[in-house]
């Protein structure tokens, strides 16, 4: 797959993090962790990404009505509009997660982000919106990985200091999506690697050969060895035993706890490899759980459905720092229209919502199904003009971005620590069923040796100690208050 690739405008291979070895000339569509682009037609135009073809190529399953009906039965909740509209369109073993939820057996959510710039855009937000909804729906722990190491290894220019800086601001952005601090652990690879997590990384590394890494990711002899190894890091977070502070130290229990990974479909290669390894791992006779996946398609670039928004191409994206006016101007100026050239022709023939970017954005951001359908019909019939459709889209985007900015302004250092400190999480799972096999998070402190035996590292212990002190202080204060009230 990485052998096919790109040729024309908005070529993601211009972006520094793209491995040169993955870019080649060709006209087929490319979707891998570094390149996302639709097929280039005979006319030189990029076509919309064909997601059904991806399902076939990747060997995943389409999310169908039956699965959604089961989801609704099991959770008692109407499926998110991303699910209803095929924005979250494909999966691997999602039904196994529903089985576990039904029995209230533990599982967790895992997602991540590569901190490649300070400026996140609405395209980055959509997987997190969906992940937050999953967390609210299932009431389970969520781990969010920031792959600062990945962004350093895969870029010619970026320094470690630079990616770590992005990490800090990206964590604040992610928090602003509204996650619950009691159930969410956000970590950067540079900070968290060590102990149980590193042990799991080496398990994966030991079970992936150079040949496999080449076949899955398209690396070659000139690829730096950090890239070749990176898949074992991204994969290791898919296992509960990488997080003893959340799931406890007893690996015999934790290796069997699966995760559900909501991600954009370009991340699938990483987890295909991870699932293959999982199938071959056991711990003292207990099988490792294979991670389940649920894939979303990309929010298109303003230029059209053949590519995704890019943080390094300002005119391709709506940034979370854009003002309402900037949003309006960008959509009006750049959003690819499925409308006709003249008003007369548009009224006569109607517009094409499949390629119309303003309409596509409404599918992501306008929750009301009936209203969306009205818009679709009116536009297709030519009753609604491009300018009018864009105005509707602009309004939804402005509302979303402004609300985000208000939450973002409130995220302070203390809030960041609430999410990043090494600490136990609390969750209840399925309220209708008593918790099966409750894993009591037990974090052993001082007596644990450091490093490769799965115990916490020095840094992690320090953080934990700090956390304990803060909690002790809090308890002390509460006591004093009580005392004062009683007096
Ligand atoms: N590699 C991803 C990126 O560059 C980040 C990531 C790490 C991730 N783990 C993940 C994304 C799990 C989705 C799910 O953005």
C-alpha cells in the first residue's frame, strides 16, 4: 500500500513527517498513517476517498444496521450521529466489546494523537468528540497517548524540544473536548515509557520482524530504526497491563482486559500488527486480549473529499484558534462546492452533496437528522444555493469552535495534572449489571524495584508521591474544616 501514492495538489507528502520511502508516483488511492489521498482520475482530479474499498483492502467489517441495533439494545442509547451516518464506518471485533459491556466485564478505551503542531484543527477534534461520547456511554477508563517520540522520529526537522512543546498545548486542547478526569489518563510517550509499559513494548518488539514491518508499513533499508520500532510503542498501549495504576499489578488478570480503539482508519496498520502479536502472547498461561477497533473516516480538507485537513496548509483547515470571521472567510473562499456554476443551472439540476464540503461538514457537526435531511433534499433539488448552504455550515462551525475556545481558556496547569498524574481511575461500567471481576487498582509504591519488572519508574513514583502528598493535605484541610464547623 505504501508503494502507491501521490502526485498532485495538497499532497500530504509535502508535509515533513511523511516518510520519503512511503511516497511514490501512482494514481491509486493511498491511506496509511502518513498519506491520505483519493485516487487520481484520468482527468488529473483527486477523487473522493473510497472507504468501501478500504474495508475490503484492510479486511475490516462494515458497521451495519444490525450492529447498531444491537448497540442500542445493549447500551440503551441511540447511536451517535457519526455511527448513524457512516462517519464511524468500520470495525474489528466491536461486537466483542458489546459482549463485555453486556456482562459488565472490564475493558477500556485507547486513542491518541501525534503532536505535530500547536494548532489543532476541527479534523483533529472529530475522533476525540466520538471518543468522549464512547466514554460517556460505556463509563470506562480511557487512555490517550501523545506520540511525541513518533513525531520526532518521523520528521527530518523537528527537535525533541519542539514536539514536547506541542504535547503540552495538545494535552490542553484534548482536555477541552470535555473528558472526565476521573476516568481519563493522558500521557506522552517520552514521559511514560518505563516499567510495565516498556515491558509491554518489548513484548511487541520481540514479535514483529523487520520483514513484517516492511510489509505492513512500507519501510526500506534507508528507514531509521526508530521508525521501524515505533509500531511496538503505539501498540503497547492497547494492553491493560501497560497501566498498573489503573488496572492493578496482577498481570494474570490484566492481560485479558481488552481495549476498544476509536481511530481514524489510517491508523489501522498499527493495530493490525498489534492484533497479530496479541494472538501469539500469553502470560503464565493466560491469553492476551486482542484490541478491538472502530474506524472513522476523515473530515475532508476545504478543497474537497479527496484529502484530509492538514495542519501545515492553512487554507485546508479550520483551526481551533480561528475567529468566527476567519471561519466565515475560509469556508466562503475555499470550501469546495458541489453546486453548479450558474444560479440558473443550479436551480435546474441541483447540487451534489457527496462532494460538497460545506454539506459534508454539516454531516459531522449538525446533530439533527431531520434538519440535515431537509438540507440535503433542498440542495440536491437546487432549492438551496451554495451560498446559503455555506452560511449554514459556517454557523455550525462557529458554534463548535467558540464553545471549544471557552473551555480551552479554563484549562490551567492543575487541570493538566488531573489528567496526566499517575493515579488510579474510577469508573462504573454498565449500570444495569453488577461489575464482573472487579480489578482493584493497586499501585504499590516504595517497595517496587525500578524498571523492567513492571513496577513504576523513579519518575512515576515521584509523581505518585506528590499526588499522595496533595491528597493528604486535602484530607487534612477537610478535617480542619470539619473541626471548625463542629466547634
Ligand atoms: N499515530 C497517531 C498520530 O500520529 C497517534 C496515536 C497513537 C493514535 N496511538 C493512537 C491514534 C491510537 C489513534 C488511536 O496521530
